[in-house]
C-alpha cells in the first residue's frame, strides 16, 4: 500500500506550482524583480499556459491586471526562506530553488523569455507591453501616462532588443513607415531584435 501512496503523491506533485513560475522568473531576470513585474510576468504567462490561467485569477487594478494569489505565493516563499522581500522588491534567496522547479521544455523557454523581458523593461515599458498586447488597463490610473509616452517606450524596448521592429510598431501605435521615419528623425538606426517576439496574438 505504501509504494502506491508514494507513487500517487509523486504524480500529484508533478504539476508545476505558481511558486515554480515565480522562482524561475526571478532566476531568469537575474534574481531580483519588483512585485509589479512578477504580477505582469505571471499575467503574460497565464495567456500562454492554460494551467496558470486556471489557477490564477487576475482582475483590473490600478497598475493593470493583478492577482492577490500571487501576493500570497510571494509571502509563502518568503516564509520558507526561498525569497527575501524588501519593500516592493523580491529577491531570490535560495540559489538551488530554480533547479527544483518542475518546469521544462517549451514552457521553460517561455518563462525564460518573459523573465528576460522583465529584466530589460522599465515598469512603464512593461505596462505598455501588457496593455497593448493583453489588455487589463480598464481600472489603471497610470494608463494615460503610459499611453502618452508609448512611442518613446516602444523605441526604448526596440533599442534594448526586447522587441522586434514589427512588435515595436504595434506598441507605438504607428505603421512601419511611421516608426521608421520616427527612428530616422531621432537618428536611431532601425534594426530587428534577434530573439522572437512573445506576441502570439494576430
């Protein structure tokens, strides 16, 4: 009976938890992220990973989509000593935690890409990326500030290599020709980011 129970426990524990995603986002981003970035990172991932969208419920909030469950998971990880939380910054405290995370294959690749985006983007750049591609800005009291700077923010993401030229046009709200002209006007040589866009929406 005991071996069967052990086997069942292993099967039940085989699914990645929200904590696994948080840990791998932190590791991919260099070990430290703001709570806002973790929230938006998980929101983006939930749009691509069905199991996350089933577990996490995001609602429109001041800074876009927000889930209290994410805050609870961060608190739990802090209580376990896996992360340290200082004000709104979360830092990976257990260097072995990422190795224990039960995420692999294409899903791990996606988490790493989102983690890289979180590392490169400022808060406003990340908010623009989230709002334009995934929505959730209905209750945001900063969306006017973000959208008023969308061309600057999109160009900044393009220059960092965080998005391709095509995606930058969408974030900027410009046609490819208009963005090309804007880059020329600013003396910026246009280029295409090497890595693929995260955007899988039409």
